[in-house]
């Protein structure tokens, strides 16, 4: 296989990798916030369920979760879903990353000084306004470095989708490597991931900078 | 005549607290506090730490829920006792009552991600739904009054403690409260910065703003207050004009004030 064909194939895989990456962030960031609310709920049952959810998601391999999410509809309900592979991948990644993000959010929210809530209350802000106008912007600034970490991990974790034979970059690289008995495709894939992550780090740094106008 | 006089006086009562009680984990922080505040009055609350001064302020501003007693603003009941339990008015009512008072915190509690101007106009705009232009004009007037006209675009971290506290006073005033509470407004400030904050409070007093001030600044309380309340062990131990309090023959009061005058 020529180098050009290889790069083309890997490039196609890269698109799939990027799709998994962006869709996972899109769903897991808000879902994580919701889970963190559950984790901090005054209701013991809600808190317990959230805690259990987080411990399962963090305590078992993501690869296993991918398999379970993909095969569960068939083995549990006998459902033969067409075109379920990609949604299953996004679902598994999103619920897994939401658990990690939830704990990051919780750390940030609990680190906020109670005075901010009290000032908002005395000024008449309702709870929703207090959270979205006063608390969350400050929380985001605080947790951004941790979010960056998770985001970079996510870029690399997308390669786990190979267990479901999704044609993302790592799967493609492995296939070509096996066919051509060459390490070259794997090295190129590595370079792709690295450059992707440089980009992620660059963007996150820009976002951090945009919030550095206050302390 | 007597009747009418009474009614007139009553309508001037902005805040009324009757038999307020509050405990934390079995510890009685407020035992039986009754207090009424008339329009235009400046009241200082003094007393040793742990005497319940701040808790009284926090219960009056509903940051804490009281265990018993009665709390009303402008004759509207915010909380009262029913069958030995403290009941609060419905949310919508409390929202109205909240508009009557403001609170200035010891640690300012400005919003660090908002500029000075936004700190001041955001509540009027997003809570009271006042047009932004009007709120901005009002804020600029306040900033000018408090000597902060050039700080509108600054962020809180760029200001000194004294300036931050003045901004927080402006933020409270922007909602045009009828009563302003101060919880040790100068305690977090370096000594050389307390003066500028006290000056602003004095200025407000001269404009007949109704204020309740928890403070350790004895000289300030003496000069400014219409009434001084001395609290200890969850009770109001003495109450009177500055002259009465500073000449009190109550031993505890004398001992406490003596500590500050040495």
C-alpha cells in the first residue's frame, strides 16, 4: 500500500475519531453536571444512586463498558438494532466521561465560598440565577485544568472503539499494519493522536486565558 | 389623638423582631431577642465575640432560619410562631420582603468575575428587571457618591479592601433597600482602610438611611448611632443612646467598653 493511500485511510479514521471525541464532550459535559447535582443532592436516594453510578463507571474498564452497551440490547432484550454501533460508542463514552466530569464539577462547586451564595441570596437572585450567573462561571475557571486533563485522555481513549470494530483511526492503523506487516501505520497514528492533543491543549489554554481577566 | 399618634409611629417601624430564638446543635445562640427599628434610625450592635450579634443579623436577613419568635418588615410578617414551631411566609411573600433590606458582609463577597459596574447593576437588572440604562445611571451616581467613579471597569481583585467594601455598599444600595445591615464592615480591613468605609457609612447616616451595624468600632458607634445595643450570651443586656451606654453602670457593659478604650 502506498503512503498516500495509507494516509488517506488513516485520515478517514481520524474523522471518525474526531466525531467520537466531539460528540462525547457534547453529551458528557452537561450530563456530568447533572450527575454532580445528584451526587450533592439532599435526597439520600438520589445521592446514593449517583454515587453508585460514578463508582461503576470509574471502577470498571471503559472497554468492557463499550462491549456491554453495544451487546446488551441483543443479549438482554433480543433486540437486533441496525446502525447501533456508532450510537453505542457515543453512549458508552458519554456515560463514562460524565462520571469523571461529575466528580470534577463537584470538587469545583464544593470549593466555592459560601459567601458567594449568601451575597446572591441577599441580593434576591433565585437559585437558578445564582448557580448559572454567579457560581458556575467561577467553577469553570477553577476546574478547567482538570477538564483539560480528561479531554486529553478522551482523545486517546477513542482508540478503544476498536473493540467494536468502529473504523476510527486506531482500528484503521491496526488493519493496515497487519496487512502490510509494517509498523509505519501505527507510528503515523501515534503522530495523529499527538497532533490532535497538541491542538486540544492549545485550545484549552486559550479558553483558560480568556478567563484570566479576574482572580 | 393618642391613638393616631400610635398608628403613625407604628407605620414608621421598618423592622420588628419579637422573642427571636436560635440555636445550633443545642447551643442557644439567641435566647430571646426583641428589637424594633424605626425609619431613619442608626443602631449599632456591640458585644463580645460569640454573643450572637452576627447570628441576629443573619436571622434578620434570613440567611439563617430562626427557631422561634417573630420577624416582620414594614408590618409584613416574614416569620412567626405556630404551635411552638417557627413558620416562614410563602416564597413569593419572602421575595417581596427581601427587597426591603440589604446586607453588607464582613468579607465583601463581591462577585470576582464581574466588573465593579456589573457587580452593582446585575441584581437590579436581572432581579428587579430595571432597564440596564437606568440601572447603569443609578450605579454611576452611587460610584461617584462613594468616591469610586474611576473604578467602574475594574475587577474586585484590582481594588483595595476599603474600595471593595465601598463597592459592596454600592451594590446593596443599588437595590434601594429601606434598611441596610452591616456585619462588621471593617473587621476584614487593614486599620488604615477602615476610615474610608466608616466615612461612607457616616455619609449614609447623614442622609437618614436606616442602618443596623454590628461593629467593634466603639468610637464610631458612639458618634454615629441613635441607639446602641449591647449583646452578650444571646441576650440584649443593655440598650440605649450612646450617652447612656457609655455611661452605663451595667458592669458587663463597662468592662466591655473599657477594653476598647485602653
